[in-house]
């Protein structure tokens, strides 16, 4: 198991970078993952429920199809991420309590601000459904979502094969799909997903902040992972980048 030289990062990460520092309380991987990710759909639903209810009960509907499409995008991602993802994972590494708490905060803030914007502060009339920009955003989100699941699946298979073969957790070099170009295509596609979301929601300050926060979170993580792969595997494909094909 790899340990970085950075005690702060060590103490707040899991999996390849799990470490013991500052606070060494570990949660069950799958349960911790479910609880931290389920914060997001739960809070998002709480923010959209009042206007949906108002729309259903008043004579003048206030909830639009555009808002339904946007809400479906958010909830589709997070139902997979919170529930289906941990159920499908062969195993998940224990999670440090600080990772858990910071992720609950991150997910909660993003879900609340994005939900409030879609439900109340933004303007999402159904005329947006005629705009190519809206559908471009939805399509980019859909492509990112599909690619994210595809590459998560490759890692799941690898984790499962390694554990069955060696009867212990080991890491190996992933192959297939965008893994031929980057070390972390799951992070790349997750970033595409949220860029698509921000385009569909335009102009939405919370969506823009969420994209920037996601990239600020996932790109350094990809870079560390990439560095780790190169240190661990002398035969690691030299042309593979960290997260953006051909660029970074
Ligand atoms: N929006 C955000 O800010 C955000 C933040 C974090 C994660 N995510 C998303 O959540 C998903 C999971 O992220 P993650 O950071 O947990 O992914 P990860 O570190 O790549 O791990 C995913 C799974 O694959 C296993 N695995 C990874 N590399 C492997 C290898 N080389 N050989 C064998 N097994 C390997 C891991 O096992 P171990 O558990 O044993 O390491 C784990 O079960 C991704 O789709 C990511 O995009 C999003």
C-alpha cells in the first residue's frame, strides 16, 4: 500500500493513498460511501420538493419540463453514485472519517446550492428546450456519465480479478477504453459530465462553482494516481497522461 509524503493528503484519502495520521478512525468502505454520497440526492430532492408540490396543487403550474430534465440528470448521477456504485463494487477500502466528513460537506453544499438554483433562483422556462446549447449540455453530461460508468466497471473487474487471484488486495495496470490514453479516465469523464451540467444549466453560478471544485478535486488526485502508477509499475505505458488525453 502506497503512502505519500504529504501527511494532510494521507489523512484525508482512501484506497491507494490510505494513510494513518492526525485522526485514525476508519469507517466501513461501502457504508461510508453510501452515506456520504446519499447526502446529495437527499438534499437536492429536499430543495425541489416545495415547488414541485406547489406545481401539482396550484392552478398555475410553476415547475417546467426543463427543470424536470435538469433534476433527472442530477438524481440519475447520484442514485448511481450513492447506491448502485457501492453495491456493484467487489470491495471498497475503509474510509477515513475526515474523508467522510469533508465529502458530506462538499456534497451537501453542492446539492443544496444547485438544487436551489434549479428550483428557485434560476430561470428555466420550457423555451430552453428549443435551444441547441441546452441539448449540447445534456448530451455532454450523458456521454460523461456513460464513460464514467464504463471506466468504473473496468476498475471493478480489475479489483475483483486481483482479489480472487491473489486472495488479497493488489493493484494492476488498467487497460481498455480511455485507459489507453490516461491513468484516470473515470475522473476525466466525471469532469465532462459536470461541464455538460453547467452548460445545460447556464447561467448558473452554483453549477460553475461545482465544475471548478470537481476539477480542483479530481485533477490533483489523478496526477497523484498517475505518479503512483509510474512508481509502482516500471512497465507503465510511458505515453499515458494523467487525466486529459494527449494534454495532461
Ligand atoms: N465529483 C467528485 O468530486 C468525485 C470525487 C471522488 C470520486 N468521484 C467518482 O467516484 C468514482 C470512484 O472514485 P475513486 O477515487 O474511489 O476511484 P478509484 O480510486 O479509481 O477506485 C475505484 C475502484 O477501483 C479499484 N481500483 C482502482 N485502481 C485499481 C487498480 N489499478 N487495480 C485494481 N483495482 C483498482 C479501487 O479499489 P481500492 O478501493 O482497493 O483502491 C476501487 O474499488 C469515480 O467514478 C470518480 O469519478 C467523484
